[in-house]
C-alpha cells in the first residue's frame, strides 16, 4: 500500500548522501521532498503541516552520532514523528466494564462495517476468549442482516435475530437485555450507513449511542478513500463520542494518506486495521510497526506473530527436528510450507511485511502466487509413497503426475529439482555451512546473482 511513499522517502534520504552533517539548508531541501511525498500519498494538509514542522524543529541542531550518516539521523527523526502522528502507542480496546460491554460500529455504507464486525467478533473470541453477540441495526440495506448472520455462523459468535418491523432503537435495547440474560461478554452493534453523511443517519446513530451507552464507539473508515475518509471521520467525530478507528482495506492500492491523517484529524487512535478479506484479516494497529513499513523497514515482528498464530506448534516442532537432523524431509513437508504461507495470507501479504529492499528483490524474482498453487497441485497429484520417497519418481511416474496436475513434465522436473536444493540447504544448515547454503539459494534463484 505504501510503496510509492516508501520510494519517495528513500529518495529523500539518498539526497543527503555525502553531506557531513544536518544543516538548515539541506534539511529544508529534504523536507520539501518529504512534503511532496506526503501530498502525493493523499495525507491531509493540516497533518502534513504539523508533521513537517515537528521534524524540522527536531532536525535543526540535531547532533549526529559518529556512527550515523545525516540521512540515517533524519530517518530516525522521521520515524519517531510518523509514530507520533499515528498515535504513539498501540491503543487497546476498553473492555474493563461490567458485562456486557457494548461496541458500536459507525461509518458510511461500503466502508466495511459489517465485515469488520464479524472480524472483530472472531478476534475477541480467539484472542480475548470473550463470548460475543452480533447485532444488526441496519434495517435499510436488505442484505446487511443476512450478511451479519452468515458472519456469525462462520466465526462461531451468536447472532441476535431481528423481527420484521423493528426499529434500530428497539433492536438495540432488546439485544442488550438478551445479552445480559445470556451472560455475553461483548455485544457488537452494526449500524446503518449511507452513501454520504446526512442528518437522519446521524440522529439515528446518536440515539443508539445514548440508549446503549457503548464502552467503545468505533468509526470504520475505508483507507482507499484518502482525503474523503478524513473529512468523513471529522464529521462523525463531531457528532459522536468516538473512542477509536478501524481502518479497512489497508491491503489495497491506496496511497496511505488515511492512515497518516485520521488520528491527527479526529484525535482518536486507530485501534485496528483490516489487512485482508478473510475473517482473520483484522490486526491491532501498531503505530511504530506501521511507521517502519512506511520507511521500508518492514514489519518483521508482525510477520513472526502471524506465523505463530497460524502455525500448528506440534507440526512446527516435528519439522524442526527433521531440519536439525537433516533426515526425513520429504515432499509432504515441502507442501506443508506452501500451505503455511497461504494461511499467512499468501506471498503478497508476506512481502508487504518484509523490509523494502528484500520485498523488492523477491518481487523482482517474479515469485507468483499461481506458481505456488501449481507446485502444490503437482505434489497433490503424487501418491503417498511418491511424496515420502521422491527418489522413486522416474520417467513414467513423472508423465502420470504431469497429466494428473495439468502441467508439463518439465515443471515436474523443476519442482523435484527445487525440492532437492531445499533438502541440500537443510543439510548445510545442520553442518553450519552458511556460505554453501547461500550459494545453493543463488542456484535455485538465478535472479539473485
């Protein structure tokens, strides 16, 4: 999402190469480029003005350590100010109240309120072990109630049924009473949106807020909207006592302006970010990690956490033993690595969290999701014996596997070759031969040479 902004900011740092120290003149030139990069990213102008002024004040007279270049020093300052403008620290949900805690979802139609309600229910159940009730007060969009009911079924949350003719206020109060009697920890209330802000919508949601007294009123905003998202956030913030923001579609092709603007404009923290369409695609928002991603440093911590969350610990331990021994690694294990990658959102999701240079290198290698799916298909076309003992796969077996998976024999040969290279690398790692292993990696991917 932040590729263009990352590229521009990287260019700014390069302009400071060869400079001995940070001065007012070279800072002024660098900040002019930073300002242009932020404008291109569709960041709100008031936020840009404050950000540039803060960086300028900190940079002028900044003592550069001997171990740092002026470019590195400026990157450090920009990184800290990016964190500050996005809220400083991770903002937690406030659920320390007598149950049920009510979470009210607000926002325009199409921003992703209903989907985010389902995702949030899943997150609360899995991460916080809460008993969740999903409630739809959107009586205007015909599919909204059915959509939330389906999401409840998929996540395992309970859904509160709506009776024909009920109004939002009646639905909300009845659902809250039901939640108290059935000992729910959290009630997530999905509200109606409009294509634009209007008085009727604001009156309705204000009435709901006063009736239900939510502990959290979360504004759901589409990151793809840029400046429009910020203007909408301001209007909702003026009408409702918002406690936080959910930024959706952060995995899209938007320029990132909403992420850098919404906290400054509303004064409310971004609490969650929608990073994928699947129900597990909602993550707590960490300003420091997002700042690192914007500056091309990646979010390796996020990648590790995602791997831990999606992996089977027993399977991981079993595979680690095989890797350490250098024996027994077969095509079943090879396939499992691809399946784990899919659970983490696929190659694209992983590349987004890698440091920029590594991500660019991997993209330049043209590692295609389709190739990964095809590889898995080839392994699936093998018999259990062939997956366990790849050495028995000769010409006739290769032809049968190629026919069964709809690929050429050459592709089967390529897969077997990559598997052998991987097995050799594991043996080298076990023997401590890192330089040999790197040569093996370059052999697998000639583009790295």
